C-alpha cells in the first residue's frame, strides 16, 4: 500500500510555533497525521459529536482557509474538515474559522492523496478542491492530485447527491483534470474556463490564491460534479 511521506509531528525535533500549535493552542480544533487515523468511519460521532445523518464536508489543501472559514461559518449545521499538509496554512485555516466563531470546523494535517486512510466508504458529503498545486513541469505532473485512481477512491468516499467542486488557474491542469473527470463515475454538472463570467460566479467565494490570479487577469477554470 502507498503511504504518505509525512514527518510525524511528535518527532519534529525543534517545533516552530505552527507545529507546536497543532497539539497545543489549537488542540481542540486541529488533528495531526496520527490521530486522524483513529476516526475513519467515525468523524461525525467521535470528532463532531454529531448525529450520523449530519452533513460532513471536506476541503483539500485549504491554504490560509479563506473559503474554509467562510463555508463553515455559513453552514453551521454542517461538520467541515479541512486538510492541509503544511503546518502554517493549517493553523491559519483553523484560526480563521475559530475567530469567525465556528464550532463545526476541524483542520487535519494529512496528505490529500491518501485520504482513503482516514475516511470510510460513503462517509463524506461535499468536497472542495481549490487551486491544488499545479506541478507545472512535465516530469512532475504525476504529482497532481487529480488522478484516475484518486477520483475512483474519492467517489466511493462520498455519499450520493454530494458535490465535487474544482477550481484552478492552470489551463493544462484544467484540461487534464477535466478529461479525467469526464471519464470518472461523477455526473458532470457544468464546467467553464471563465468562472467569473459564468453563472457560477454568483455565490463563489474568492480564495486567497484566486484573488492573486484575478489581480493578474488570469481566468479561473471551474468544474462542478455530483455523485448520483
Ligand atoms: C495553491 S495553494 C491553494 C490554497 C487555497 N485552496 C486557495 O485557493 O487559496 C495549495 C495548498 O494545498 C496544500 N497542499 C498541496 N498539496 C497537498 C497535499 N498533497 N495534501 C494536503 N495539502 C496539500 C498546500 O500546502 C497549499 O496550502
């Protein structure tokens, strides 16, 4: 089985503020790469103390958490998990949600490629993937998150009726991902190469990276899918 290459938090010899905050200041809101393995199939009950019908949404690669905190704040009856592999953005994400008064949000340090380690079949509702690392060099493209096997696994982890939302500034990644989405089991709802001149602009939350690209007049590619 493939394993994520993540240094264990407890083994980091000289923790920075952000490393220490994960199991310190933000212990109630952030979950490390070892603890999260204990909750597979039980996130609603064990982590959120929610009933088994509660909506459980996931954002992969939250960055500083602009969308994550906004979404959690505006959906107080949903349980919302954000996955980040880097400590600083993870803590920034969860701090933003806590400062917004959210009690329904948790940040998890894990590697997005391996989320089947931590979520069971049909455990998740909606999933957001906004501006994943584009790995622009050709020989590095294999590191992109959107791979056929990943989509198969993610599809199995979502409930029927749940959405998968994808945004990227990178045209090559968009084209590759769109072809993979179309070949996957997801039902395509819509896609556009110019989100901000489409009907999907209404209600769209501009993320930190999205703002950077918009300021450079780069068009945002958008895909919305559903598990039937
Ligand atoms: C380009 S940023 C986008 C951040 C945010 N979604 C936004 O739109 O502003 C990508 C983020 O994904 C995180 N990331 C990249 N690969 C990841 C992985 N395999 N697992 C978890 N997080 C990852 C990076 O640390 C970074 O914070």
